[in-house]
C-alpha cells in the first residue's frame, strides 16, 4: 500500500487533514487523519504533508504535486524546469532519470514528444500522478498525452530508444563529500559516450569537467542553483550563465578578469556579481555587455566575488552598492551613525550562531532610517547603501 494506491480525491482530503493537524501542532490529530485502512502508507503520507508545508513557504514545486521530503530535496525547481523546457523546445526528449517528473512535465509543454523513465517504480508512479495534476491545473490533457512513462535502466533505454535528445538529472549519493560525475546513476560518462545530443545536470561545484560541451550555470534568486552541460548539436556556446527567474542570459568564452579602465583604483561602488556568471567564468563578457566605461577592479571579499567600480553596473548581473564610508573596527559605530544607519546587513564572514549578536551590537544606538550593508576586507569595513 502506497500513496498512489489511494484514489486522488480521498488522498488529497487525507493530506489536507494531515497538513491542518500538523500546523495546529496536534500530534493525535495527525495520526487520526490517516484512516486505519491506509496504515501501511502512514509514514509516506506524513512525509508528503511535511514536504507540502515546506513547499508552501518556498514555492519550489507546483501546489498539489506528490513528493516526499527526500523527493523535495532533490527535485528540480519549477523555474529551472521551465527554462530547460524552453531551451529544448521542439525536440523529441528522453528523460532517463525523471524522478517525480518535474522536468518531464515541463518538457511535455514544449517538446514534440517526451519519454520519462526512472529506475524507481515509486517515483514513476508519482510522476504519473503529477502529470495528471498538471493536466488538471492546465485544463488541457495534451500535457499528459505527450508523455510516455517507463520504469527501468535509463542507460539501457537511451541506447535503444530513437530520440534526438537525451536529458539526465542523475541520482547522486546525498552523503557525498566530493562531487564526482562517475558516481551517478545512470553513469553520465557512459551516457555522454553513447548519446550524441545529451543535456545532463551536474553539481555546479564540479571543478574537473568530465564531459565536453556547453556549461550552462543557472542561478535562482541570486543563488547558484544548477549546472547543465549540453553536448553535440545542443551546445550553443562554450559557457553560459542564466539568471532566473528573469531568464537573463550571458554566453561566451570563459576567461579570467582582473581589471579594466583607467581608474582601476576607484572605490566609490562595490558591485556583487551573480554567482552563475562567476562560476561560468564570464565576468569579462558581462562587463563588456554592460557597456560601462567605469574603472573596474576585481575584489575577493569573504569568498564573494565583487568588483570595485567608479560607477554603478547594471542589474540583474550586478548588484551595486554605493560605498559611503570605509573604516576599521574601532571606527565602525561612529561611521554607521554618520551614515544615518537605522539597521545593518552583515555581508562578511561570521559564524551563523553569532550573526544576530553581532548585528544587535552594531545596531545599538542607531537612530537613522537607512539600511547599511557592511562588507569587510583585510581589516577594513566598507559601509554601503543600495546604489
């Protein structure tokens, strides 16, 4: 007995009751929400309910989809899925490790045909239910009709299935200390050798790229999210960075960046570079695309990549702060008061448990109305306001 063995209307009512009881904090009511005849699915249903509560806060997946807490951790964000579906629109795609179906369902809306496969039968069952939910939400059965589901070995299916594109977001051990593409299921190195047009997701922290192709780094709300490598005819550039949810894309040849312009010592602005652009090695391309004539120099501050500049650089690639003061620790309180600070945001390295204590200390006695962002480099505190 599993969650997908319960008819949709009854399952949703049970999950609604569990979520309500969990939010009320009534443990006995949580247990009572699962009928005795479904006792075998109790832990699964409770996990789905907890994951839905989290998803309500974060908006990662569509409301009403089926996913456990573990599924939620590894599932593709709907904004990422929509971007990839747009990029591979019009193709015949095999998703050989579809999981709960988020990416396959997105492909179904843009591609000619989608084959969704996973080795885990439970995940395929969830993917089928999620496709039905997507069709109900869209009021269009075409999404469901455009997906063919399989359960089995993704590599074997890729070898014998006639499609023009293979996509793979492989399973990885959650406990891996170092990311290694050779320890994935299906093995992405074998897939790359067998499939001429492959789009494969790899951890964005991978340093030694095991597969030749375009490296597309995705950021979501300013945080590094995904790396997709496109091979064969799918590759459009050497590297690219896509900023979601805006969809802003920068592409080109990766290179190092240190400075440009005549006034490289100017320090009137600090510009934080989107992490996807940094990881793709496209800072030079981004600066050139900005068309700025400012003097710019690279700065590494507490593992953040920022640029010193004598003028603002454009969003969304750059988040620009105007430097209002630079001081040592002893002069920090006086500088904050002089800047009219009422509150601060700390952007320098500090233990998570000490953040609020440090912030409370810095904000003591402030009576201004400005939010000041503080960076620290080599003992100097740089007080900034949004430019």
